[in-house]
C-alpha cells in the first residue's frame, strides 16, 4: 500500500506534550463560533450547516480532500467570499461574540483583525520594509517613523526573517526566495497585530526546508495569535495543530483534539482519509 505506515508516523508526533500556558478560562471561551453556516456558489451548495468553535491561541487545522469546502470556509471568516458575485452565505459567524456579517461591520477593519496568508507567496512589488510597513501605514498604527521602524523590526523578528534581511530592507520583496517571501507575507500579516491568522496551504509551494521553518514559526506565533490552517498534509496537521476539523463534501465529518482525530477517529470516513484510503 502506497500510504502504509503514514498513520504510525502521524501518531509518533504526539509523543511530546504541546500544551502551553494559556489560562484554562481562555480555552473554554471560543474566539470564533460558526452556527449553521451554509455557502452557495450559484446553485451549488458548497458548505452545509457548519457548526465550529475555534479556541484562542491554538492552531486549528482544516483537512479533507480537494473541493470539500476547507478554503471556502476559511474565506468566510474574513469575508473574502464577498468579492465573488455568485457566492451567498447563510448562518452566523462571530468573532469575540460579534456577528462579522452584521451590516454595521467595517470589512476593512475585520480583515485587519483576521489576517490571511495565501497558498502562493504574494509580496507586494515594493521593498521588504514597505511590504511590512504597508498595513500599519494604512491603518494608522504608527505615530512616527520610529514607531513604524519598531513595528517592522518586531514583525520581521517574529517571522524569523530579520537576520536574513536586516541589511537589505530596501531591496524588493519579490527578490527573496519562495520560503523567505512566505515569511515576509507572514510578517506583513502580523504587523497589524490581528487576533486571528488564516493560512490557506501556506507551505504547498515550498521545499521541505522552507516548510520546516514555516511550521516552526507557526508553533511560535500561536503564543500570540489564533491560527487556522488549511492543509493537505496529514503530517503537517499533526505536527502544528491542537484541533482538527475533517471536511468532506461540504460538511464537517469530525472535529476534536488533533491527537484524538489522528489516533482514535470516531468516524470511519475520517480514518479512511487520514490513512490514505481516499483523498
């Protein structure tokens, strides 16, 4: 079997305890809650009755075969589906208890609170410095050039990129390697200090070394941010996440602690997917 042993490799990831020092009361209260979320593209029913609670300062992985609704759900959380004319959503999504689809919500401000890192690195055609400074400038987060310098430094430092680019901040971000560009995009995202970071297959275009660096970065960032990651890699989901939701045909088949999902799935379809029988 081509995937023989895959599930055992995933199980071994859980030999180390990854719990951090987030107070228990913070874990009890979800930062994001979705209730009966349905998404339609024209007549196509893409997401069906999605109920999901996302815990703060944790990594939640969304897994499932292509076309199952993972990325569609991710884009609902910062209303990127609003840009698709044929897309329609019903149900409720709350961030810190506030309905993000309320007419009073400023979508620009919402996307400052819920940042997104895409599958393919997409640095702006600007300098490394200006890529990171862009968000703080338009949102008025820096009172002076000194404040802006500090934001850029802290963001590049947290993204693990500062030592690699500190002597060439004026060079184009597009001149960096693929892995560095993705970390630059992460730095650009965290520069506006969002509450939540959405990651849509952030490592799919990267080589194994760059992937390992980004995964280590995700583990560090969860101390400050809530992270939701879409991934096709079962091993990656096992390595970086505390909670996992398995999507199939527009529905959530199973959701729970990552260790339980991968070592003791309750749904047969989940087991079939994570052991490579389909998908």
